[in-house]
């Protein structure tokens, strides 16, 4: 071990040493953690999962990076659920009017899409493809056909991510994809805090005829860390306040429809 810290449990000392390495190097891989600290891959992944909720650490595919620049931080689903709840309910209600019997739709994770799923429970003749476990469970028992992608669940968002899910998605045909985002801007398009979620979102968008970005005003003109898609790849955006500036101009330039709640 390159850094010896005293106090606390063995696991906590290891995590603090990992944090020091992240500060020095900027990033670390699972393989490097196994070699340096003599732990298993499973232990290394658990360490990063715990650290993500406590330290400025962002998990990536195969490791983690240090968020010393203070980019947009991810909140656990339970915390996000209470933010801008009235606005999100209105966005979900507007999105629901764009879904009709016979549609095959996609729902990524996120609090707004979870609210949309609640509204769809009473509908019928709709197929929902989702990578979010909580959305699938919300629709359980309804007359909606639910297709759940595979993968490893992220505990902050309940989204299934990884190559297993991405491989399954290549066999699907989705009509309308409703995607929750962490940021949207003219230059950066739509973006996500999580690299894993960005990858699965890209796969879902690729297999969809139309993509609708759903977001409240706090996400406008902001970039999160990982790019998902450019503005030109969107069919429409659904939000709670009129957009302005470069973002509005870029959406208009690409013919992206903007739906705004009352």
C-alpha cells in the first residue's frame, strides 16, 4: 500500500488511501486497486460504490475518477425525487399526452420518467422498454407490456447498465424514447453524470425512431460530465419553462420541437 493511514477499520483505511491516489492521479482502475491493495475485484467495486456517496468521486467503466473540479453532482434517487416535484409532475403529464395506444416507448431512469410511469399504469396497449428497475416495478400488475434490459443496477438511480443490457438493446425497435438527463446545452447536447448511464442511453437512442429529452429548468444550459447525444439527434424536448439563448437557437436550427408545460 502506498499510503498508510491510521485509525478506523481496515476497509475505511483502504478507501482513504484510494481517495489519496485519486487526488494525486485523477483516476484509478479496478485492476490497479486489486494490485495495490490486495483486495478482490468485488471489494474494489464495493469500495468505489461507498466512496461515490461520500467523496467527490465519479465511478466510471472499470474504475473511478476524482471530481475535484466540482462538476454537477449526482444525487440518490430518493433525494432527487423531492426536487422540483410539481414541475416534474407537469412535465410527466405533458409527456403522457404524446403516448398513444399501440406505441412502443422507452423510459430511461430518472424521477420525471418514474412519474410518467405512474401515469401510464392506467393505460393499455402500450409496450414500455426500460432499463430502470423502479420503473419496471411501478408498472408491474398493469396492462402494459414491460421489457426490462439486463445489466448491473446502479444504486443511486436503479438503472441497469453495462454490456449485457447494451447487447440486448441491439435487438429491440423502440418508437419513442423518453430520456431523463442531467444537463442540456447548445454545444454539449444532452449529458449525464454517470458514464454507465450515458452508454446505455446511447444504445437506447440508437434503437429509437424518436428521442424526447425530459427535464426541468435546472438542467437547462448546463453540461454534466458524460455526453449522451447532440441536439440534432433529438425529436423534441419537454420542459417546464421556455428556453432561451444559444440553447433555444440551436434547438430551432435543428428543427427540435420544444414542449413547455402550462
